[in-house]
C-alpha cells in the first residue's frame, strides 16, 4: 500500500479579540451592566440568589413536589392561574419597588418629625395608600380569597 505523499493539516484560525471594540461595547452598556450588578447584589443580600441556586441544584425534586401539589389541588388549573398572575405583573412597578427598597437602606434620618414631613409629599401618600391596600388584601380571611 502506498503512503500518502502529502499531509493535509487542519488549520484553525484563532479569533483575535479587539479589546478596543470590546471596551467601547461595555462603555455603551455600562448603565445596564451596573443595574444588572445591583440586581444580583440585591438577590444575594436577600438570600434569593442562594435559594435559586439551591432550587436549580435540586430542580428534579422540586418538580416532583410541584407536580404532587398540583395533583392534590385539582389539576393543572392552579398552575395556569399562577402563570396568568405572573403575566399580569407590572414589571416597571416591581422595578420601582426594588429600587425603592435598595434606596430605603440608605435612609439615615427616620425620626418621627422627618416621617411626618414626608407625608406632605403626594407620592408618599399615594405609596402609603397602595401599601395599605396590599396589607388589606393580605389580611383577608382565606375563605374570602376563594
């Protein structure tokens, strides 16, 4: 059997990274990246990030529990109700709430007089009204919710 006379070499070109282009891209998206880092930090501080990680590591067990719960609750209609509720969430309002929570940690003066002065702000009164409505809904008896 004859030996090959030429050897074909496979050439893989290494892609060169244009660092200047990469830095410009990061600079253009800096605000979005900062917000993403803030969200990740908030998820970490509240423990939600750890809970999500644990849930992902044990997702098969969680799916079994969810499936069993849905079966006991009368089928998958509860799941569809839950998914429907998520689609009705006002993401911008949720974002404002999370931003307000992170800003609230920075408040140094929480005296009674500063709180009373804050009540003069229409946005504060509107926010308190919303909070009272949420508390009212949470306080309803279970039979009222069905």
